[in-house]
C-alpha cells in the first residue's frame, strides 16, 4: 500500500503551543503509513532541533514570516503550490494563522483534496481594532469553504468559529492536546536546583511561562507580583519566555524596585527541569486556544491561577485545580496567588486534582494521535471512494 503524503505548514517554529503541537503530531505520526513533510520559516528557534527528528523532510522558506508583506506572501504562496504539486501531497495540515491561510490557499490551488487546519486560538479577538477583526473573520469564512476539517483544541474555539459563521458544525472536530504525565513525571527526577537560577532554596516560586507579547499580557504578571510582594516579601517570581514586551516588563520591574525578587529568564528549553521547583503557575493571557503550559503544569501537579478566557476554563476548574480570574483584574489575580501561598495543603490538593484531571483519555497523547490519524485515513478514503464512484 502506498504511503500517504502529509505536509504540515506552520509560520515559525518558535517556543510556543502551536509549534509544540505541530511537532508532536508530526513526530508521533506513523512513518510506516505516512511520508511526512514540514514547511516553516527560516527564523524559528526550534529549526535546528527539528531537523534532528527522524522520518521527516523539512523545508524552510525565507519569505514565510509572521508580518504581513504582500510581495513575500505572494512568493510564499507560489512556492507552496509548487512544492505541493512536486511532492504529490495528499493531505495539507496547517497550523497558526498566517500559515493557515497561505497553506490552505496553496493546497486549494494545487488541487489537494484533504485540507486540515488546527485552530490554536482564532486570529480575531476583542483586543484588535474592528477593521482588522472583520478582515480576519472574512478571510477565515472564505478559507473555511475549502477546508475539509477544522481541528479545534477547545470547545470555545468551535463556538467562536460558528458564532462568526466560519464553516458549519460538521467541519469541526474536537481533538485535545495530549500530555504524557509519565514522561513529565520522569523529568521531575532530573537535576533541579533553585541555586542555578539564583533563587533562595526556601523561597516559594511563582512563575509565568509564555511568549512576552500582547496576547499573553505579561505586564499584569509583574503588577500582580508587586502586590503580592507587599505582604509576602519572601516570594520569588520568574518569567520564562521572551518577546517584544520584555523591555516594558524590565521598566516596570525597575519602577516597582523588584529587581531582586522578579527574574526574567528568557527562552528556556529546559522547562521540565524548572517546573518541579514552582509553587504556582500563572497565566495572564487575554485570549487563548488551549494553553499547553497549563496542561504541563497540571502534569507536574501545580495549582493554576489564570485569567478566565476562551479554553482556559475548560481545563482550570474554579477552586478545584486552581483559580479563574476576570481578565485584567490584577488585584484578584494577586489575591488568589496569596491564598495559595498561605495554604500549602490547599495548594497541594489543587495540584493533585489537576494531575488527576489529565487521566482523561482525551488528554492522552496516544489518544490524540489515534484521533488525528483516524481522521486522515477517513478523509483520504472518502476521497478515493468519491473518485471511484465518479469514474
């Protein structure tokens, strides 16, 4: 039996949730049944690491970038069409907004019959101007017409898509991201020390792990830290990630005189070594799909304090495995952090509840891949059956 040629397209292989998902899917996909291809930009931090993955053919396009550039985007579209035709791709599976558009348009023009897009949170939200929001929705509506299936990682993304008349219910399929608790459990036994991070061994540690960009709203993390430290001066706050808002965070840290208590660690590829030393994981995102960092924190039995946006409420259950706070309510965010810091038993109980929550099959990575590969096979079979009937 001939293998199925699957192409994944993602804008950039940065240290983010969409990238983690895409690489996990392409790595776990059965190489005995699929020829696996991946196209991304040349600038991703994970490019070199990605090249080491076996059984995957990688291609990096210098014109594929996050920023809108009509000339580069047109060139990227042409290059994608040529590659898809030359490699005789059977399935195009896209990730992220920019690659999701260009990849699906290229697949349509190249004649691909199975076109799949995974929604990692929609590009339109209430925090952009109305014109941009309308344009993104309009483009998503058009592109959904020739998208065979839309994979959603959260129920909220399905609802948001349907509310904005993007596709119809049967186009959507809910496939959660899977986290291997045993895999992360092994990481707990690896060397982990606060000393290497410049932290006092006895200090409680509160962390945010996220790209420092508008969506993740990291300045609220610093504001909350300033409030907590007024009553809990022994706590240490760390931010893992980097991005355009780093300088703003540094200014706020200096203004609040938190230089010795709040640390920006930048991008780290050893988060599994750091996660075990954390007491609380915080997420101040203004919009989300299904944040993988929260699932990973739960796999390490850490309580969560997060803004209650989109898919966050589907995995953080109020007062069970963490606390949900109205977005931008920094005072409430700090209050919930303080509650957990002052009650170790409560914190441990919430962490255990989160860990047990991940025992559901829908959050198992093997279950995730079974669903995705079953979807691949069903859609390819439908195309073949339709062709046979037509002939």
